C-alpha cells in the first residue's frame, strides 16, 4: 500500500463508526454507495448481499475507490481518507461480521435492534475485501481556523 499523502495516522479514524462512500463503475458511468466498513489487516471490509447493486458492479469491475470523512464543524475538524484499489468478494466470515456490527451497533448484542438484524444483517451473504493500492490521508481542518488547522492547535482527534 502506498501513501500519496499522509497527514495523520489512519487507524484511529478508520476505527470510528463513520460512513464510507464506495465508488464503482457501471457501463462506463460512476456510481456511489454509502457503506459501513471495518478496517482490519490493512484492508477495508464491507458487507452486502448478492442482490446489492454495488456487489454486482464489483463482480464485473473490481476497481473501486473509497472516501471516508471525519467532520466536526464545532471543532473545525475535517479529516479525509481516500483509497483506490481492487475489491475481492468472499463468503461472509461471521466472526468478522460480528466485529463489524459491534463497531456500529455497540458491543452489547442485547441492545441491537432485532428488526435490523433480521431484515438487514441476516441476509448479508457477501464480504468485500478492498485491497488499497493507494491511500491519501489528508487533514483539511484549516477551513475554520485558517492556516492553523484544528488538529495543529491541539483540538484534533
């Protein structure tokens, strides 16, 4: 994996329950899908179903890009992680799926919304491993504080 720009360590940002935007291509046209993710073993993992349009697109064209933004208007934080690479599809690893769900739903499984589990989680049958070929980790927090970004002033995360 090659960093084109690395203003900060990505692991703490990618550990947060943030949304990612998965960019794919269909018939030469760009597509964008908001997705949850888990960062493990230097790969980004995403879950879906074989019926999901982004899964079908990745089956035909594995090249993709991912954008993740950690944004806090009050503190003036704007951290961007962008990746370009190739997707590889697998059957679901249930241990990884539980870690993925715990990131977003919390570790206490008794608090998880059972309707969500039954209708959204249980049908998941595809695990996507995104192999980053390049990563950009850019701190653009200067929008609020001028050239002295929030993270440089100690307000960052």
